[in-house]
C-alpha cells in the first residue's frame, strides 16, 4: 500500500527551464511534507518542507506547493541547472501513532540537459 | 558540527554471517531512523529509536533484524544470519525532535551478501 506516490519515475528538462516534480498521498493524517534530493551512492539531502497549514513554501530556486483537497504536492525548480540532476524523493509524516515516521515515495529521476 | 556518520560504508558478508551497521547521529539529535533501499526501489522505513527506546519498529522484518540506540555510543542495526536478499543500502537519519522536522541522513552502508 503506497501511501506516497510519485507517478513519474523520470523527468528530462532543458537547462534554464522549469522542472515540476509531482507527488500524491492517500493518508489524510499526513500534515508535514518534505522533498529530498539524492545522488548515487550518497544519502538523501533535505531540500524543502511544507506544513499542512500552508499551501506554498519557497526557498531560492525551489518552491513546494501543497493542495490538501487534492492530496497533491509539487516541487518546482526554476531555473533548472545541470547540477540538479538527481533522484528526488517526496516524503510525508503525521503527528500521531504510526504516522510519526516519514513515508517515502519511490522517487523521480530528474535529468537537466545542458 | 559533523553530520550523521555511518560505518562502514561498504560491508561484505557471507550467507549466514552477522552484519553490524553503526550510526552516529548529529550532535544534539536524539531521534534516529533506519531505512533500507533495495535495488530499483525507494526508501523503506525500518525502525525509529530514541535514546534507549524503540519507538516504532513496524518496518523491521520479524526475524534476524534488531536495532538499538544505547545511552552512550552509536545506534546499531544488527542483521543475523544474513541472506542474499538482505543486500541493500541501509541509511540512517537523525533529527532534533520527533515531529514536523527534517531528518538528516548519513551516506549509508552498502551491504553485499555473497
């Protein structure tokens, strides 16, 4: 039962354009969402997060949008750079019981072409 | 302030041997999480520990796997009588508090069972 879904396993974008990575979740108890970036043979690196009381959070080139009614969030990277090429994981957690741990999507592999 | 330290980075074990994976959390972090990434799969939660306590082990296989986070020293993930299917990357993460916060990851231990 995949509670966090990243339906696009891969995405290819031209340098300078916008990258949009999508994530859907099924558990309405999730109230905190995070995006991580992962390079091969390294651990995931935290990028940006959003609480369910917000619908947008921005940090430099990275913006996360949350649509609670649709149980959908997205990560926008603009402008995209070749160094952004990595696997991006969406994760979610709640604040009670078994929801307190991070639940992960399977990742989207982003390739930014020069 | 050193990040999350995992060792060893690479571990080779023969079938039936024991594997011990170590994780030293970031300074000031008392929450530790272990995740496993099987080839071609995303990160799967295994166990969540606080000092001397297992909070959530719902992702741990019922047999052969155990974890601890003693009052002094690193967290240990122990796999007894390893089998080929245990070959994976094992990641440890730590956080300062339990809820609504990002977790910081180590570089992982890649276990290969031959």
